[in-house]
């Protein structure tokens, strides 16, 4: 039986998931789209062949027309919509982050525990990226000795215009914050935020930012996040192990539309993607396929981020925000049991 899916939100990610459904996802069909901007919802629904249009996420969730929901509304609506879908017994794929604050994310985990059913998958798609998966598989074998350090770089072409310095952490850096402990197999225990000279091209946030994070095993992880890098979408990750150094290939070679390096006129060149969609296209497709399969059985895909994983990530992100607000002091990450109260 085909899973009837509804998408809430018609921004970049709502559109991207709809496009993936239109190109065929086994076992699932997009049947409904919701957005307060009903014109945008109607036009996406028409493009994707979805028959129902709603002017709010709540109406879509309550409609009885969907078996499962993708939440791609702005971050501040994620937790409330997720709880509503859970209460209706609908499996959810909520875009990251589950919430900008650990308190809101904890609210979702509380409700999930009360309801006694885990129906929430959080869209940390890097967990489905072939490159990150290969890093993880290699670490698990132990063939390179112990992990000693990791270095990550996360650069966007330009930032969401209204974003703040905290949003850089809770919306962008949150990817590394989720991926690093997933790779290392150890939770982040201490964090420290720092920055130096900022770009004059962006006024609302400090950019770039730099994070030092230590996991429970004492491994040091460095993260640079720059949301106004201009030159291209660029995500790097390097693992420093005892007997080897393992890293993701540089981005241009991974862009599906332009997988070659061209040398011409005394110049070597290759295209960077303008944003995350081409870079993580394979990850998004794999994530959606796995989620549709799992949601049909009211499950969460193996390896995907659960609500508790997402709470853990937001909890670390909030500790980084605290470090930033306190002038870059080191902050101990509170245990999530503490946050859950
Ligand atoms: C965006 O929401 C994403 O999730 C992208 O992967 C990330 O690179 C970007 O910084 C975020 O704003």
C-alpha cells in the first residue's frame, strides 16, 4: 500500500523533497502540500501532482488525507508541528533542527515518551551521504588506529538574510554538531566558541565562526562555519587518526552536474554548487527512500537521527550559543537527562 505523504512548507527543502517524490520514491506518494502562502502551496502541489492544498500545517496534519508528514517549515515551528503529528499517530520527517532551543526539543522527546511510540525522524541527511558513511564505516573498523582529532569546514555562498550569530550555530553548525559524535561514537562534552575578524559582507551575524569541541573520549573536534563565503558551497571533514588521515574529497569532484576538473587556457577549474542541494542530493534521496520504507511500518530508518539525537544536537548548539554570549568561555554540555528534567 502506498504511503500518502504531506509536506508542510514550500521553501527550499519543501520544494526539494517534492521534486524527489516527483522523480519517484518507491512506496510513497506526495498527496498534500501546506503553506500559509496558499499560492505557493497550490503551485508546488500542481507541479508535484499532489491533490490537496492546506493553508496551515495543522490543517494538513488533521485532514485525514495523509499517513505521514514532512515538516519543512521555518525552524521555530518544527517542534510544535512535530508534536501535533505525533499526537495523530503520524510518522514525521522533520527537517533539522528539531528546534532552535533544547527546551523545545526536550518537549518533543517528553511527548514521544508519554505517547510510547517513536515516530520522529530528524533530517540530518549527512548520515545518508556516501562520503560521511564511508568515513564512519572506516572508523568503526579501527584500521587507522584511534581517532585523535577531526577538522570540519562548512561554508555557504550566502546567508539567510535575517539570520543571527546564534542561527549560524543552531541552523548551520548543527550539522557538524550532529555528525561529529555520530562519526566518533562519543557525545560532545565541552564546547568553546570563538571568532576573529568578521566579513564586512554580512552585518547581522559574526562570520566566520570557529568552534572547539571535546567529546567524552577526549577527542578534539574543530569546526569552522562561514555562511557568507561567496565562492561556493563547501563542506569538508578530515579525521586525524593514529596511523592515517582520512578526509572527504574536495567538493567540486562530487558535484553531480559537473564531476570533472577542466584544465584549459592555463587554468584548472571545476564548479562548486551554489547550495547544499546538489552536494547532498544523493543523501536526500537515500534519506527519503529509507524514511518512506520505515514510515510505512511506523518505524524510524536505521542510522537516522531520532528525536533524542536531535535534542542532543540542539543541547550542544545551545552550549555553543552560551559560550558565544559569555565571551568565548568553555562550557560543559549539560546531560540531556538534566535538560529533560
Ligand atoms: C541549511 O538549512 C542547511 O541545512 C544546509 O545544509 C546548511 O549548509 C545551511 O547552512 C543551512 O542554513
